[in-house]
C-alpha cells in the first residue's frame, strides 16, 4: 500500500498505481453523460493525481456544496461531544424547550442527537420549500403531522433535521457554525479561509445546504476522516467518533434505490461499496473516500438526476476504472498516456446546448413578436432576435420586460433577468440581486430550438426551454431545476405572431 502523508501534494497517476489512460476514459464517460460538469479531483494517499475544471469553474472557485453541508454538521457535533458539551443521547427538548412547547408529540421531544445524525427521526420530514417559514427551527418542531414513531426506528432522509442539528452547534457554542469549524478543524487542515455558509430564516446558518468552499477543501476533509481524525500526526477529533460517523449505523434501503444509495448510512454520511463513505449534495456534489485503497474523489457539477442513473454511473465508473484497476505499488510512467490526458482535459468548458447553430427558420421568425395565450408562466409576449452566433430572447412576464442573450452552440455569460432571488438568506427576497448564468441554444430540428440556461452563482440550477415554431405561431415548454426559485419559469405556452 502506498505510504500516507499528511501534506497535500501532487504526483503522476502512474506513481500512484493508476494508468493515465483509465483517468481519460473516466472523464470521457462523465462527458458522455450529458450533465453539466464543473470539476473533478482524484487523490491517493495525500497526493492529488489528477484534477480538471470546466471553465468558467477553476480550482479556487467557491462552489455551492448543498447537502455536503450536512456532513460538516456531523463533524461539528463530534467536536461538541469530544469537548463534553453534549451527549449524543441528549434529547431535543434539552436544546429547544421553547420551540417544543406547542408540540404534543413526545417522540419529537425525546428525539436524540444520535438518531438525528442517523436520519432516524420521529416524524415524516417537513420541508421549507414553498412554505417560506420565517424560522426554520420553529417550523421543524411545529410539524402538525400525526404520524410518529420513536426516533431510531427507521431511516428517512430528513434534510431540515440537519439544520436543527447545526442549530445545536450554534446555540451551545455561541458561534457561527463555520467559525466553530474553522477554530476546531479548518485552520488545522488547510481549508480555505474564504469558505462560508449562507444563512437561513430564523437567525442560524443554513446548515443542511448552505456551504460554499473549494473542491480541495472537501479533499482535505475526506483525507482527515480517512486518517481517523488525525492531521500531521495530531489527533484532532477522536477516532471512535470518526469511525462511527463513517460506518453503517442504520439501513437505508428503500424501494427503487440505486446501489450507491442503499449501502447504509452513518452520521450524516453515506456509505458506499468497498467500505467507502461519501458526502453527497444536491445537483450531484460528491466527496468520496475509499479506505481500502486510500482513494479520494471530489466531483462537482449541476445535474438534475431524477432517477439517479447519472450518479450511479459516476460511482460505477470511478470504481471500475480507477479503484479496482489500481496497483498497490507504482507502475511504469507512461508519458504518451499522460500527454493524451493533458491534451484531452486542457480546454474543458461548461456544457452547451447541442444541435445546429443555424436553421432556415431563423429568417422567418427573426424579430417577430408573439402574443402569448394565458399560461402558467405569465408570459404575455415573446420575441427572438438573431445576430450571427447569438440570439436575444425578449419577453414580458408578470414582473416586467426582460431580455436574455444566449450563444448558438456556445455559452453567453451574463445575468439571469429575474430580480430578487435569495442571496445571503435562503428563500428571502433580495432586491437588486441577479444570478450569474450561462446561456446557450441550438436547433435540434429545423423548426425546434433548445435553450439551456445554467445558473452559476451561490445557487445552482437550470432552465431547459424548447421552442417549436409553426406557421405564424409558437409553442414553448420550460422545465426548471432550481431549489425554490425560478418557480415561475415552468410550464407550457402557445402564442401567435
């Protein structure tokens, strides 16, 4: 087995026992999936053996990690226990007596930290999406559902429960979640000082989904856990807790679950095959550690993976081509394969709409304004103005006149023209705030235009717009993927010139 080190370094794939051509095959498979790829970092021991970034993403970019935040909450809870500030068997009523006053369900009163870490909570999960409560902790404990069971009975993904766990960290320490972790861990293992966490209504940090950090920050954290809580020989977090957090604590097999999501669940950390463990965030943010062969995979992207097929492909391909194919010792350098990998990945760019750059239909529809029938998106008029390899989408909806420029078979970068989506505080209207976006379009048929708008900001998401042009009329269909925003941009509409 390769020697472990405590300082992140770089080496060639072959020095780490991995053929460079296998990494190229892995990246090619990811590109073929058709999802928006942002970055991939692979390490063995404490050496990075490969990293690549799809422009405009880069190694210092603070990427939204979504539910990976939950795993950091579990680490923070571990430090609280280590310092004697809590017991994992403490009930919720110890920390939230006021919030629980009106909750008659005693199972929720007695729900323990340990069981919440395992996502084995008393009541069916209650979301904040669409409801916009002004305090997420109160919202969680005011759950009106009568269905209940003693905590620890079974597993069910409880996202806002992770936020409540984080609220315990902030209430016990009197510090922001990110500041507490910086003091206890981040400053010791080299997590970037710029890493931060968004806020949630009610005054706490957004601790089930609000972390933004660099991909290599995730790598350092997984290395720390693979080391059993040590860094540079120092036992920072006790090994017993680290082992429990990254081990199967509860079965999470559900009907229809893909293999990588039913290997068990630890403390806010997923179990994988070959005793691996991983952090997982919405839109397919992954931080994976494989103890047996000492591999780490960091993957960030923006994938609406409704049936999880793409997520499973990422895991399967990584294990098949990298983990299982690796030697336990160095293999001969392969300069030709290394150069091929370098050339293949040197100019990677964010995904764009695929199809034809131009269609004869452009001349017939250019600058034509369509009056729209009543529709769920409240579009009243629509116009496409083509100019070479770009096009302006001009439209009016319930909030006024809008304009968005997209490139033809390439991305045009700008601001999505809807004002006020959340900024620092989740779900709260933010006047003057606009999200950065990448927009591209392509003709998929002579009369059908496909447009992809990718949000690349503190929030991730996308719009897929299909526009079919007839003889004097237009049909438009929009599918949105974004957490509680762009809700007004989904549906079908018909209009006439």
